[in-house]
C-alpha cells in the first residue's frame, strides 16, 4: 500500500515518526511531507505538497490550524482514504472529503497497524 504521512517528523518521540517506522516495518511504501527538512530511514521529508500518484492512504499528523490548504492538496492526490489521527480532527474537511467519495477515518494509525486493521 502507498501511504503518505502528512506532518512527518525526524523527532523519534513524535507519533508521525513512530508511524513511519511501523508502516515501513509492515511493508508499506511510504512518502513523507512535513515542515522541516530531513529524512526517516532514508526517505526524504518533502517540504512542499508534491503530487504523488496512486496514494492509497494519507495519514494526518497536523492539527486543524495547519490544514488550511489541505483540501485542495488532497483533491489532487485523490487517495482512497484519509486517516485523521488524534488531534487532527476537522469536521469540515472530513465532510468535504466524504462528499468526494474519499473514505475518512478518525483513528490512530499506530493502533490500526498493531491490531491488523490498517
């Protein structure tokens, strides 16, 4: 599965970092987008909003206050689903995505991966 981690971090205490590592461990192809430059396990964190084809899942690690341009970006990516991890919930964005046929989940990617629900 092709997964984009939006809000990626090189900080090993951040959930986005932990999720990136677990996604890779579980064999997913991972793409990283974040504010700060860096890399996780050799994958570069891209600082813009790159268009990546055939994304299955976007997992969000940015709060609502940092989601201003996210709808347009997600529309360009056209993922099958978007996971709103704890602290990223945004009812307006969730509704807009749902109306466009994109599956929306309020869930924790780490829990989903550990329990086989991803």
